[in-house]
């Protein structure tokens, strides 16, 4: 899931075909890292403690993380229906 907000900057004084666009957003990502061993079986890496979570004093990491995408682009208006 990703929720975002975009702001487009265009000069109101003259028609332009190239203009910058900037965007920011916020979202949530989930993951469950796995690895395939030589025997062909898939193993949950979190359970194996590959990040030190099974070491003394270690703690398990979350399988959910917050994302904050930041976007900057230069857009080219081909016509009123198509923008690259």
C-alpha cells in the first residue's frame, strides 16, 4: 500500500512543454526474507538469526516497515493527452 501526494510546478506565464515535477509519499511495506539452501529447500532467514537476532541480547526485527518515497522528475508534454 502506498499513499502519496504530488505537486507539479508549471509556469503560468507561458505554455511550456518541459516542466519539473516533485512528489512525496508515505507507505507501508511487508516482507519475509527467505533463502534457498543447496538441498533445494527454502528457509525463513529470520528464524535462522542471520541478522543477529538469536544472539544474546538480540531482538527479532519487524516484518513491516515504513516507506517514504521522494520523487523528482522532468516531464515532457507531447500533447494534451501524453506526457513523458
